[in-house]
């Protein structure tokens, strides 16, 4: 069988699973329905009983569903790579809620489709187009959902003759820049969409010893760092009730994407900080940051940035080093500023990557210490320690815990002492326990 590569792999624009499946069928020169019938369907352990196969109208091949899992397994087997999972939101399970995450109908950016076609490179539909909070950040437009030719919307993802970038009803090419012209979005929507891309990218970039923390740990970290551990303040900042916030904190409810996006916007944090490192750059407490404030990690582009990008390609490289003289047109000054801002963004990304790497190293060493100390305690016959006692034995800085540390220590104690995590307490701070052990 021929092999194809996942579009946009390693970026926030990674391809969605249905697009990948459709392209795979195209590469094999078979109709999509036949690919489904003979390649996908049998992989789920079922066999077609009738001569006529129907593709279910509502297939959540990108969601946190059994269907998605079946498709991922089928495609992964065919393509011989487990990377297919990143074409769905499955790797985000537990970190955010699957409810309200994906759109029911297909959406696309006509300009992006046209540019992909013009570039002569692979044409595919990114996963982020399936997410409810997404727009096109390159062209600063809302995603389209109605065919420019037959004017029909409510497009499903997979039909018997499905083709990438084409209408599911009439088969027409969906790239049609004019259709998107009057669908401008504001900077807030662009930032939200950029966070969606960040989230999609996150699982692809996890280091060997990294994992996404569960929703409640992520929300707890933001709550204690930025909102003085006040559910009221957190709720006010993002327009949720305090009761609802407490549900997220206890883990009774998994926080939906819209809540995480609003929290990231008001605290100016990245998805990586929220779900992986939990290390926030500023002192945090008492945050009243305006969502419109631009941080170096979230460089916002103005709605005209898309045009500037294409203009920038036509400007010679001499404009990169020095600002254009005052005699130059305002466009070339704009382009220079845009490039400069991008360069600053890259520097910030390098710094963020370094900080992230150090954080990973610190965490690996912390987890290792926890492992050694808890094992030592158990071997020496010491009674089951509290979480704070373990923390105190590791660090002279005292028993203050962040949620990630709590999680690591609790799971280690639970493993070594064979107790449920509910039977492990935070405190007492464990001074007497520590003295007892040291003495
Ligand atoms: Zn676009
Ligand atoms: Zn159509």
C-alpha cells in the first residue's frame, strides 16, 4: 500500500483524521466508500453484512469517542504509525472535556484551501478546523460552512465520494476567497483560536517524562497561582459561577475548552504552562490582566496580518535588518515592524523552550527523589507518610506543595504503601514525622 504523510505534523495545523483517511483513499485510487468498507470497517472487528455500505451521518472521527479510537487504530495499522492519534483530540482526554469541543458540521477556510492548492503542496484539512473556538488565524476570518456553489451547509465529514477541500453535496472546490471576505473576526477570537492550535500541538511535543495533567490539577494550579485560591474571583474573571468553578476544582466536571481558553486569556498563560509545566512566569496573585494585553508568547497579529504576510514575500530581504527610512511607503514600514515582531516572538519562544526544558529536568529529578525517599521509608518500616512530610524530606524550603508535586507524591505513596489515593492526606506538615525518621 502506498504511504502518505500526515499534513502539518509537528505543528498546530496538524491534519484531521477524516482528511487523512480521505487522502489515503485518494492515494490508493479508490472511492472513499470502498476504502471505508475494506480498510477501515474490518479493522474495528466488524464485517459488512450487506452489499450496500453506508457511512453513518454523524461520525466523530476526531473526538474523544470510540469511533475516533477505532479509526485511529485502523489508520495507524495501515500507515504503520501511532502518530495518527494526533489527528484527533483523543490525546487531550482527561485534560479537557470532550463536550462542546468539536463542531458537528464541517468548517474550512476558503483562502487557506486556495493557498494550499496554489502552493502545489499537499492539500488537507487541519484538526483545528474541527474545534468550536477556532477561526482562521492566518486570514483573520471566521471559518466557512456553506458551499459557495450549491449554497448548502451542514456538511458531514465523510460521504461515499468524499474529497479533501470539496463540497460534500455537489463536490465543488471550496476554496473561494470571496466567500470569506466579510467574515472578519476580532483579536480576541484570533487569540482563542491560536490557543486551540497550541492545544492541538501540545501532545505532539510532550517530552519522554511529560504528560498532560488532568483538568482539575490544571484548574487548581491557575486558581492558586492567579486567583488567591478564590473560586469567586476566578469565576468573575471568566464569567462563570463560583459553584461551577468548584466543580472543576474538585474534578466533578472536566473543564471544557471554552473555560480553559478564557483562563489562558485572562492569565496570559500558554497551554503548555497550564497542562504540562504549571510554572507561571510572574508572581501571579491578584491578576486583573486585560485579555487584550499582548504577551511575548501570544503575539497577536492584526486582522491585516494575512495580507502583510503575502506582501512581505515580495519585499526584498534588505528590509529585515534596519527600519525603512521615513521616505519609504507605510507598507514597507509595516512589513518591517511585522517581521521584527515575529523575530521577537521567536526569541521569546526560544526562551520559553529553554525554561520548559529546565522545568522538565527539575521535575524529573523531583519525581526521582520522591521515588527514592518513599521507597526508603517503606524499607525502613516507617509508617505511611503524609504528602507534606515527603515534601519536607525532599526540600528544606518547607512543605508548601504545588498541585503537580502533590499528584506525584500521592501516586508514589499509593503505589508503595498499596493504599488508595483518598487514604493519603496532605498534612500534618510532618515535623514530628520527619524528626522521627531522621532521629
Ligand atoms: Zn485561512
Ligand atoms: Zn456544494
